[in-house]
C-alpha cells in the first residue's frame, strides 16, 4: 500500500520516536495496511518500553537506535511529532538524502480522509471516550478501526499494544489532539467536543481550534454542560444536565461505577466519577447516531474494560487502595481525585508534573487547584518534574509549587527522588487510605505504581 500524504505517495515511512503513544498507533495501523514502517526511539533498550518494542517488531516494524541508521535508500519520508527537536540525528540523515519530513498529524489526516471518521476532541477525557465509542461500535457489529493515544485494556488482552486496531468497515475512531493545534488538519465525518480547560494552550486558542474543526466536519456534537463550549456552532449536543439533543433522565455515581438512565433504558459503567458519566453520555450519543440500538448498548456498557492508566484501581493485600491515572492538568487532576474520594476518606496524592514549560504555564492553576482540592488529613506528594530530554530551560521545580501554596491544612512532600517516597508511604499509609499516582508521558510511571502496590503486599484477591 502507498499512502498519499499532502500529495506525496509514501510506501516506506520512518517514525522518529516510534514508542510515543500517538506514533506507535500510526506505525501499527500503517503496517496493517501494507505500508513498510521503520522507526527509532531514544528508549529503544529501556525496560519500560520492552513490551512496545516486541509488539511493534511483531507487526513488521523495523526498529533502530536514534542515530540516523534507520534511514535507508528505501525510505520515502520521515515522520516526526512536535516533541522531536531539529537537531535529531534521524532528521539530519533524512535531510542529507533530501527526504520529506512530515508531521504526525499530516499522516493521521491522510488516513482520516480515507475513512468515515469520528474524531474526539477535548482537553479531558479524549482517550476514554474514544475507547468507549470504539468498543460500543465493535460490540454492535460495526467493525470500526481505531487510532488512539492510549491503550485499551480489551485490546491489550489480544496481545496488541492497545492504541490501534484495523477493522473491516469504513468507520475510524480517533483522538483529535489540541495540544499542538494539529486537529485543524482533519475533515472528519463526526467531531465530538467534550470540554475545554487551560492545558497546553489558552482557552481562547482551544475554542478557536475547535470552531475550525467543527466547520470542517460533516456533523458535530458538543457538550452542552460546558459553558466554555456554548458559542461553538455544532449540529447536535449532549449533556447530563443542560437542555440538549441527548440527555439522560437520571444519573448516579458511586464507588462501584456510574448509572445513567434514558428513556427507561439503564446504562451502567464500571468506572466512578461524574466525569465518567459525562464521558458515557458523549459516547452513547455518538453510538446511537451511528445506528447502535439503545437496548443493545444497555448490555454493552457494563462490560467496558477501560483504558490503561485511566483510573486503574488496585486493592492491595494490606488494605490500601492504589489508583494509577494519566491526569496531568488541573481539570484532570480534580476529576481523578474527586473520583478517588468515592473509594476512601483519606487521599495520598502523588503527582509528577511533565515538562518545565507546561508546569510554568499552569503554575497559578496548580496553586488554586491544590489549595481547594485537598483536606487537612490528606497528603500531596509533588514528584520531581519529568524531563524527557532535549534542550529545555529548567526554570521551575516541584519545590516552587509547594512554596506557592504557603500555609495549607494538608501535608505537602517534595522528595528529591521519587524512590525516596516509598519508605515514607510505607510509614504514613493506613488501611482504608487511597494512594493515587498521577502524571503523563513518563513510561516508567506504571512500574513505579507497581512498586507501590508491592509495598503493601501486592494486589488483593
């Protein structure tokens, strides 16, 4: 197969940073469609990426060190993401051969144009809603394809990385990422807008991007509960509370999960939190629009297995609940911690900010969030800021975030190294507590969470 990207036929594509969640999804999908794929990653020989390395290799992706050696006479183009710096050796090798350098979003846009695509946009909940729509459509016999930024647990059980799937129909479900503005390159069949909050960009920038995507979509759906989306012109709406085209009659959230009732049909979801109720409403509104019968969806929603590192709950032998979550901006952190309060009265929150630039950008929002979110018996542990490499100004630290808080009624801990936190957790955590680990992009965070689980006897029965 040869893919046309901006008019350029590409039959052999090299990915720089192929282990990244968005890049690995594209690499797998193109291999399944017959494109020759190679790739490099600076974490090629790291233990945390060994599984991804093995699974990409099994699909036929040729993997190399990030030293330019993966660029050959057969390579048609180089694919990069916004995280790749200009002095990368693979870029130098491609330039030496006069090869085109293509952004990840252009590759995805070329695929989107070949399918009846459902794009999921929003600063929170994209991965979960993308997974729900994919699973609901699959269970209803629609056989969609998937390109996502996170691994679906159901697909992981099928010995896949979990962030991509090649179905047999013309339907494709994707995440539309606003962080680098690239979502405006897509012209999908349906665009779904979940919410807006300050994250990588200002709210005004994000809403402007959403407006352009909505205009480029055949149909569009927005969350009528989010006032920041009120001016977004869409063809349909969904909500939990506000008047909309798709709204439940009743909702409830508890430790066991969520319940949503509409037109006498019950939809149960095994995930807690009001934010997951909203996610469920969003996914159901799309599934019904695409012809999934409500009574069939009623039987499907309780079987949703969720997404890796999206509120993954482990009850330990010693009675400590450990939650692993991808939360990495104030809105996501608030949603995750609020959901965790349904599991335990006391929260020990571990948060690893990712990137010095994003931490500076959200500094005031962190101060306001932490001050209002935690109570006198809680503990907030701010881990060292994750550094992914490259040239960056290290002009802020977790100690600065702690100092911004001033005097607060809860405890704040800032270990020099995150491993220093393990003996502290062992001493402070009591049966009935919930430890929630939050942070993004760092592939070693899941193994760190596992070490916390083992600290308290491992998973309970």
